[in-house]
């Protein structure tokens, strides 16, 4: 397993985590359920943390893809820039969610306000999610071993 494998594994978690958090918030607002609202904020915090892991695993992937013919530095830099914007957004959403969990312990109304803010910011982050994914796809994944990422998968 190399840096590219790790980055591809970790980079999908914030995408799916952010989407799941938005769906959970929508359902929590629809049901007007305090526990679901709190759970959705916990998912927002976890998504922010996984975004950090995904972002910093990108250095290992970059070292691998730079050795692949046809991969330009500008393609990598564009992806890194959008990934940084998306990272900062998810971390900010996670911090706001953590603050909401802490500050709204006694107030259902306060919790609701934090959930609304996280939902709106998550919705707005969809653009950054798309740009990060699209620019990431432009970095071809030919550096991946077609036989599999684990040595025991090799038939040789």
C-alpha cells in the first residue's frame, strides 16, 4: 500500500460524511428531534476531523503521482488548492458544530440555531466538494497497481 492508496481511501470519507451529515440534519429538522440534531453535529465534527486526515494524506499521494508520466504539477496544485478550501470549510463547520454541542447543552433553541448554521454551511460547501472531486479526478490514478493494494493480492 502506498501514499496514493491511503489518500484515495481517506479522501472519500469527508465527502460521504458531509453528505450523510446533511441528510441527518434534514431528517432531524423534519422530525424536530433533539437527539438527532445532536448526533448530526457530532457527525459534522467527525467529518471535519476526517477531512484533516484526507488532506494530509495527500502529500504521500503527491510523491507517488509525480513519478507517473503525464501528471503535471499544475493539475496537482489545482487539486491541492480546492482541497484546502474544502478542508478549511469542513474544519470550520466541525468547530461550529462542536461549539453548538457545548454551548447548547441546556437550550434546545440554541441547538436548533447551530444545526441550521451547520446545515447552511454544509449546503454551501457542496461547491467546494464538487471542485475538489473534479480536480482530483484529473489526477489520473494510473499509479495504482491493478492487482490490488495489498501484497497478498498479487498473483506473482
